[in-house]
């Protein structure tokens, strides 16, 4: 597949002012070490005492241990209390999420407002959320420079997975239950016109041209590098898909819609006492609930499990919605599921050249999503766009 050189050049030219406006603050923050200073501020004994509403004399010191960096820096804040403070008057460890140190990752986060979107989630949506997710102690900033101080779940009996993991049918049902509970709470909510008007959605998506540029650049590279994992049916229909992608976006944006996690794979989930929890809310948005359901089933279950259980799990999702006062027909959900399988494939193809994951993980994801598009007959839906 050849790159669409004209479309790439056009989008680059039109996006140049935005790229410059996003890049300058990132460079300035990096030159002046704004991220490091912000993190260091979290170790202030006086600040922590005020945050926990305790006497500063009860805290001896606090230190930061960096875990790893990707689209964000993930660190751990260790807090040591005075010997007289027994039991500990506050948490001994907290999880920190902040801007990444590298220019490329930081610019990516600013362009797509990842950090700012998650800060807004913890400030405006996390209170009263009906599903398991970390408690927030502090969140502040925008995507150029942000910090979130969250509950550390590592010693809470939580079972974390990664992108390469798979889950059992029982665990899949726990996850589907959690997604249904999340979606039911915000189903066709009037809050999207009031205090949640900031939540991203198709109608106000200023990232369309940027995303189109990313697709135009990434898909040909993925075809060249990973074409062996793409069946002939997929390769044949992709030019039509790329040409009519906006029409697909319009179908994904059809009502009913709700608040969705937006990146619902096992690497962003955990299990605790027979329930599933969700982390990493950077791409929270308003959309069809089947976006989360389809993305999870296609990317985080084996092909055999998905084929055997997908209909049962979708019916379980619908039954959970109904129990919570939301009616959605199986026919509507199934058609949305078929269309959302294309998103699972696109997400894999677009991120494949980035080297964020090992090649084996990328190939496995592309293989799963390609097979899902074919066995769900989504190719026919693509051709009708």
C-alpha cells in the first residue's frame, strides 16, 4: 500500500501551526525542568501534612521512586512517618502519574491532550464512580505539565495483567460487568451538556486531521512491516476504508452513547476479590459502549474464547445494563460490535510502527483483530461505507 503523499503533505501544512504551538511549551518545560520540580514538590513534608490533614511532625520524610515512562511517567511516592505515629496516620505509598520526560512522548501527550484529559477525569468524574479504580489524592495541571497522586494498589491484593496477557471466561465476565456498570451510569446523560461538556466526542473532535495524518503515515508502514499478519480480505478493503474513514466515524458516533474508557484492554485493568477495576483514563470520551466491549474482547481474549463466548458476554452486558435501567437491543449491540471491531484493528495498525510493544505482541494483536473483522463479516460493513 502506497502512502497518500498529497494528503500527508496537505495535513502537515495545515497542522504546522498547531504542532509549533504544542511543541514550544513542551520544550520550555523540559529546558527548565518543570516536571522534575513538580515531582519534587510532592515530597514536601508541610505539603503532605496539609494534604492528609495531619501534623507535619508526624511525617519524617518522603522519597520518589520512578517505575517507568511511556505516554506518562509512573512513579511511587514513599512516605515515612515518625516512630510515634502508630498506626500510620496516612498512606505509606502513593502512585504518581506525570508528564513523560522525552520530547516525543510529551509532544504526543500534548497534541492529544492525554494528561489533561485524565486530570479532568479524576477531578470531575472519579468522585462517585460505580466501578473500581484508584482513589485520587491530588490532581492538577494540563497536558504540558501535570501530576496525579493516586492510591497505590500494589499492596491491596490486586492482580494486574499486561498487554500480552489473556484472561479466562470468568474474568472476562467480571470485566464486561464492570464496563456495563460504568456505561449505565452515564448512558445518554444530560451531564454531557453541562459539567461534562469537556468530554471528547465526535462532534467536537479537533483531532480529526491529526489522527488522519497519523493513519496516513502509519498504515503503509504497518503494511510493509507486518503485512504477513494481514489476510488478503483485509488488504483488499483497506484502501476503501481509508478513503471513507470519516463515514465510519459518523457511524461510531450514532446514539445511544455514554462515557467510555476508550482503551479497555487487560493492561489497563486489574482483578480484586472477584471484580475487575480500570486504570489509565487518558482517552476517556463519549461514545458507544460497544467500543469498550469490542476492544476488550478482540484485544484481550484468545480467539477461541471470543468465538465461544462473545455472544453470551454481550448478552450479559445487555442484561447488566437492563438491571441498571438501560435498554439496548441485541441487534443494535451486535451491529455496533461488528463495526467497532474495525476500531480494534485500526488502533493496532496505527500503533504498530511506534515500537511501544514487542513485535510478537503487535503481530498477535493484528492477527486477532484481522480475524475478528473477517468472522464478524465487518468487511461487508466497510464496503458499504
